[in-house]
């Protein structure tokens, strides 16, 4: 999002809209079986933002997917997977990058759950993790992302 500090987006039907007022803190591709099944694709793409920089309007997203530590939010009309929140992430929101208008500029910086990655998938991420990075590694990763990608 070079030179862009604001982005917009929506679900497939347009009834849930997003406005983000910052650059992403980091971008990711997740290869876990859950993401493969929820996206009906090889992996999910997401962009991490401070929660207070995201405005969600229109229909109120509903929680779906697995009801555990991760809370996946979907449009109640078209059922697009829009974003995820988790207590472990604190005041951050993980938006599905394909919901944003700047998707082409949000290449994944890290890829997670590569132990479950389909063998024919190639992702241009700078860092790969068999599962997930440690929470204490996130500040360093976000710093590197800010210096090289944002």
C-alpha cells in the first residue's frame, strides 16, 4: 500500500463494508486445513491491523467457523469470511486481504502452517513457519514488515 494510509473493502455482496485508516502491520498466508476449508482454496490471505483503525459498517458480521479462541466473522448475507479476532492478538484484527480494494498490494510477508501446505503451492512470503511464529516474535516481524513492505 505504498503511499496509502487508508483502504476500503467489502464482502462479496457489499452489505458489510470496511474502512481501514492505517497501513497493515503485517500480511500473511495461512495453509492450515481450517483455512483451506473455510476459503475453499489452498490458503487464506490476511492483513493485520490495529482494531481501532478499522471501521465496519452495514450488516453486523456473525461469528462462524470453529467457536474457539479464534473468532471468525462472516457476512450474514453472503457468508464471506471477512475477518478474525482472537484474545491472543489483543487489540488487533486480522482482515481477509481479499476483502480490501488493495489486495494486489498485500502480498503475504509470512506464511503459516506450511506443514499442511498443499505440495503444488508456492507463496512469495519472506518467512515460513511450520505452524505459527511465537507471539514474542511478532514485534520483530512487524518491524521488519514496516521497514521493507509497508
